[in-house]
C-alpha cells in the first residue's frame, strides 16, 4: 500500500493503536543477557587483536 492510498493513514493509525494497546514490545531478560554477552565477547575479541 503506497503513501498516496487514501486508506494509508487510517491503516497506520490502526496499527499504532494496536501496538499501543499491547504495550511496549520488549525483549525478555534472557534475550537481553544473550545480546549483551555477544556484545561483550565481541569487545573482548577486538581488545585481543
């Protein structure tokens, strides 16, 4: 659906409302820990090189 479609704004508003009613979509704690460990491992590798 392109930006010139008359229903585009309506669709965007509906999607925004749906996301807002569900609350913030966040990563679970395990996912955050996993991503942080990968990041720290990468920094350690850069420090070694």
